[in-house]
């Protein structure tokens, strides 16, 4: 597993998605609601996993999130543009871990790790990551990841 | 069409749904975001139309919303309980209009009208309201509605 | 009041905001949830009313939405880019009406009218639109609007 | 720190909040969107921390979430009722950890840990947990927590 501090560096990521904080994303504290950070992680994740030009899931299989760990580092506000970087931190037999950094201007506002399981759509059971998927994910391995 | 003022009276409704305003429903103005009122209307609408014990849609058909008109009368805040009343205001050949009142404590905080079209799932075209549906909807006609 | 059909034409608008439909904006019907259309209208509205470089509200006053009427014309899906055009349809003593068109690719997917009231922040009462605001709004009058 | 398996047991919790999954909480996969689980955790958290009859925050201070770790165990669907239990897992000098279990019928559908920091509203800096807060939190310590 790479150094967690890497998730705070833009240079750690090759896959990027951009979101803009909506007025409706704010809450009564005046800033972007913390659950919206989970939505931004999802936006980056699905954009990475289901890229229309190169979907990663094998036919008949889907990715299921088993765990999301989110470190909040700074507030976001209405109209802020957020760049979401996604990388692969680790691969296991039937699952892998994505690392994400959320950046606004010069700051990392959040870092996240997501454990993704590959599931057979018909049986709803976890299945082994095929070699093709392993090779595709390997292209996005963070420095130091295995 | 009944008097619009009827939507501000609890007595106009027989079908009810309850929602509670979440912290995440608020926005930076400190109150419940106005789009959440549309969500509350939807909660009342789908609860009325797709009641698990007596779904109104004929087999192979779904209801599609064509128009939503929402009058905002008062603010809602975190933790407020909202009672959503739903009634039928009018029936036409392929569509009908629902009237809704949103109530918090003693006040009507919003009133809404929704035009719903019955659509064939396969052809994605509007179809005539069958007699059975007309009879079911008639049981929820607001006083003065036709 | 201008012809309602104008809201379906991109040429009717000079003020624009862009949103992208998030994965989280979809619902179990597979398309973008209808309440998100109200959020998109809000995005266009607040972007128009509270433009950071030229806010329209006089000091000590805010805009309050009194009515939202939304015509749904087509579905939106995950990743769709939506251009939201905003124009002024009518001005009254203490309120005005905004017209909006939501466009995705070549189609108008929704049209909306919003009645906005100018409210004194301290007294929470409606106040007259000052001349400066009238002049600012006039620059965005839709063809045929008064 | 108590055994993580405790978060899957209703008996571990004394503070409870209930949410119902809205139609708008679902996504195109047909189930409740995963970010809504973070919203449900927030509902339980703010209900626990800002109980109107006994707010835990000292005057002039607020709680800020520094980390949220969410384990997804089962899907939720439209209309599901979710009971959110909240307990205190650990207290440190300027922060504490909440443990949460989300339950639907007989199943634990998610477990979460949240690190909360006590922040001075004026200086925006972390401050020490006062004795009164420590005593209040201690009443909700999970078995085995310190």
C-alpha cells in the first residue's frame, strides 16, 4: 500500500473527473454538506470504472462498493470547482482498492479509499478479477501500490 | 377544477404521506432547499400512485409527470415534520391532475399541482386511462373536482 | 407575457449556466429524478441573480421564490450536459417572473417559470423593486416580455 | 476500541434515529444510492450531537467531522425504514469517535465510524473536550470502549 500522504498530491493521479458544487449541495452550516463529498467520490469512481469508451467491468459483472473511508481536510463552498483524481491502490483476488484525492484550487480538500468488489450480476456473488481487468487497473496503479 | 384555496386545507385530502426534513435537506440559507419541496411532492405522489397494497397503474403502464407547479407559502427547517396530502383535481382522456398540500404543524407550507400522463411502457406513448383507473382515482377526487 | 413556446428556443436566452447530470441524480427509473430538474432551475436562477461580479439584489434584500412551474419535455440521463437559459418574462411592483429553458444537445428537455419576490432581510417583508434592479433585469427581458 | 462486530448489533446502541428511504434516494441501479448512507449517518450523528433538549456542544463550539469510514453490508430500497444507532467508541483530547449501525428489519445494512473534532467557532481551531462533554459522551460509550 502506498503512503496515504500520496492521495493529497495531484501528481498521484492520472484519471480525473470535475464537479462543481451546486447551491443545493450546501447545508445550513453554509458549506457543502459532507455527504456530497461521498457523491463526488462516486462521480470520480463511476467515471473511472464505467468510462463509456472503455468500460472496465467484464460482461455480466458489476462493481459493488464494500467500504468507503473519507478524510475531510477542508470545506467546500457553493460554486467551487472540484477535481477528483482516482488511482488504484491495491488489487486482491476478488476486490481492489481505489484511492481518491479531491482538489479545489491548490488544496486537497479530501482523500478517500474505496474497496470495490467484482460481482456476478446473475448470482450476486463475488468473482475473481479476470486478467484483462487486472491489466486495465494496473495502468492506474498509484506509485508504490501493488 | 376546484378552488385552489382548497389545497391549503387538510380537510381536502384523504391520502397522506409523512416526511421529516433532514439536515442534508437544508441549504446555505439555513432552511430546507426549495427543490426538496419537489421531492416531498414526489414522495406523496409515488406513495399514492404505487401503494404496495393497491397499485393504480394498469399492467404494462407507468405514470409520467408532465408538469409540476409549486406554490411556496412558508419555510421549512431541519427536523420539521411534513404531512403531504394528495387528491385528484381533474381527469382527462390520457392524463389527470393531482393536487397536493404540504402541511407543517398548523400551516400549509406549499401547494402543488402535478399533471400525470399514463404511458405504455413498451411503446412509450400516452394511452387512455382505463375505467378501472378512473374509478380508483375518483375515490380521491377533491370536493368540486371533475 | 411572451409566447410560452419561446422558452423552448435557445435564442430566447442571454444568461446561461451549465450542469452535468451526476450518477447520484438518477433514480430507480434509470433516468434523472424529476426533482433534480428543480435543482437545475435553481442553479440557473442563483447564477443569474447572485452573479459574483454583478449581484442583482440591493443591499439588505434577498430574492425569495414564490412559485415554480416546470414543464417536463424529455428525460435526462447520467452524464448528460444541460444548458440552462434564464430570461426575465415580466416585472411587477414587488416581484418578477423568470423564464427558463433546459437544453440537452438539440432538445429542450424542460421549461420553467419562477416567480421571485424581493424581500427585506430585516423585516422579512416584500419590498418594491428599485429602479436599479429594474434596469438590470430589463437587460434580460425575453422578446415580447414587459 | 471495542470489537468492530459490535456495530452490527442493535444491543450496542442507546441513541436512535429513524429514516425512511425516499424514492429520490434511489439511483439507476434500482437501490438506495451509496452516498445516502452517509446522509443517514449524518442524520443519526446530528440528532445525537444536537439533541434539541440537551445539546452536547459547549457554547461557542461546534463539532466538525474529520473522517467517515462506512462499511456497506446490504442494499436498501425505496420505502425501507432504517434505524440508525449511535454510540461513542473512543474519546481523545480534542476529538472522539462515534460508532454507528444502520439496521433495516433484522439486518445490519451498514456500520460506520466517524471522527469528530471539537472546534472553537471564533478561532476555527480544535479545542479540548471539556469535562462536561466527556461526562455526557461517557453515558453513550459502547461496551469495551474507553
